[in-house]
């Protein structure tokens, strides 16, 4: 059976992606679920899996090609399958250039300008974006990627190198560079503007006493192996996933007029990158233990920063958590990430005077804010959902029972 590999859509506003690297080459065997390519979108680098087993018969597009979503980029098939209809998408043969030879020598071409030379360079979109943001001349950068392609590490290495002595030059009045013009920032701007424009947000805030949760975390980390430690955010992810099982109205996505109710609690965690913010999902978090969530959270953050996320981690999220507690922020009110319909903003855990058992005592308190779409839920439902999250975090043994 012939299996067409297409450029996937990683978000409603994605229109094209760039093929960064083929993991498979023509003639290689492929197993279902195996990673065959890495692509780049506006928000992240993503690994593409094979949906069928077979032989990698043809790469329709090469590394560095920018391809519209839905377009076929490769063919996986059995050895005997006829794939001749895809011949037009194959790379030209070595003999092809001879067909354009003429008896008359062509007129000499002018040497390309520096700007034209840079434009013709094979540069990954991430590398080009970083270069633009840091004011780096790509003509000065040596590429170490496939076919000399300039990739992210090349630009970062160039930026970290000591500057060469400046040569005397005629002063030039440079126009100021606009801020926030990278592809990722543009994508964030589009999505957040869409959210505030289309989704009627309502907001609910509550204080959560995290004293017992912090003590539970300390005890758990003392018992766990090195490197497998719980963070406060892991407790919050588990509490939210469990609360979503009881209040599935907050696990709904809305795309235009199409409302979808997911049976899985795919909880997205916001991760700050140098280029902007990304929120991949911990898939099926409601059925995972705290230790599994802790391990997957660390792995997800590492792969997000390394550019090796999987498509479903970008597209399948049903609820988001954005946490600025590590920065000492007391209150964070998030913007819903379309097509999701709710997000929880989390502030720092801080010692505060609070009433506990009828007396004033110093307690570890945390403010959380629910932002939800009024088209799907209302304040009363939101209060019940937040109350469940609060109940679970204030009695943390409930997270492991």
C-alpha cells in the first residue's frame, strides 16, 4: 500500500513548513511510528512519524524546502508498488542540466550583490530569525548543516565568538530595527490577538494554601531517585488533569463553530524559549502518575528547546498552564490558547499570614487565575473547577490515591 507523507498542520494559522532534515533515505525500511523527518514551523521544530510501515521510496522535497501544509513530501510504499505518478516531484537526474545547453555561449552575468548572495544561502528559518534579531550578517557565517546550510548553532556560535577589530568606515545612519518581528513572535501575536478578539474571556482568582503540598513534595523528592524530582508545576499539572476528569467542560476545544470534547486530558505547559513562548502538551496526563508527569515535563522542556517535539504535542492540547512562579510573580492571568477554551495562570508560592484552624499563621500561599471562554462555560462552573483544583492541592495525597 502506498502511504503519502504530507506536510502536517501544526496549528490553525500554519500555512507552510520547512523540511530541516530527512532521517530516512530512499530504500530505507520504515516502521510505523518511526521518525522519518524534522520540520520547522513558526513555533517549533517538530519530528514527523511514519503512519505506515514499508520502504522509504521517494523524498518529494529536499532539505531546506518550504512546503505548503497538506502537500505530499515523501512516499512510503512496498518495493513493488507503482509510484510513477510521483515522478514529477522527484529531484532531477544528473543528466538534466545537459538539456539546457545551447550552441551560443550565454552573456556573462553580473556578480551578485552581497544581499543577493545572502538571499541565495541555504539558511534555516530559525537561524535567519536569530540573525535578524541579533543584527548578524549571514554572509559572515559559515554553515555546518546539510550542503553547507546555516543552522541555529552556526548563528549562535558566531554570536558568541569575540568580535573582530573594527575597520574604519564611513558612518551610516542605520534605521532602528522593529522589535518582535521573528516568525515565532508574529505567530504568537496572531494567535493571542485572535483569542482576545473572538473568545469572551472571564477570569476567576483564588488563593491556594500550598503548605501541605510543599511538605509532600519535599518528602517525595527525598524518596525519589536523583534526577526524578517533582516540581511544583508537576503537582499543578496532575491536579488540573484530575479536575478536568471531573469537570470535562474545561477540556473542550472550539474551532470556528466546531466544538470537540476530548476524552484525554492533554495538559499544555508554557515553556519560554529565546525566540518566544511555546506550550506543548503532556498527553493523557489524567491517566499518568506524578512521577510520570515529572519525567515527561522535563523531557518535553528539553525537546522543546532542542527542537524535537512531536506533532501531537503541538496540536492535541486541550488545556494549558502558564506558570511564572519561578520569577517571583504573585499573580498571572493568562490568555486562552486557541482552539482551547481555558488556561490556568499560576503565581509564586509565597509565605504569607493566613487564617488556619482558626488562628493566624504563616502559610505557603499561591494565587491561581482561571481564564475561560464564556461561550463554553460560565462563572459558576469555573468556580467549581477551581475549587476542585484547590481541594486537590491542599490535600496532596489525593493526587496519588
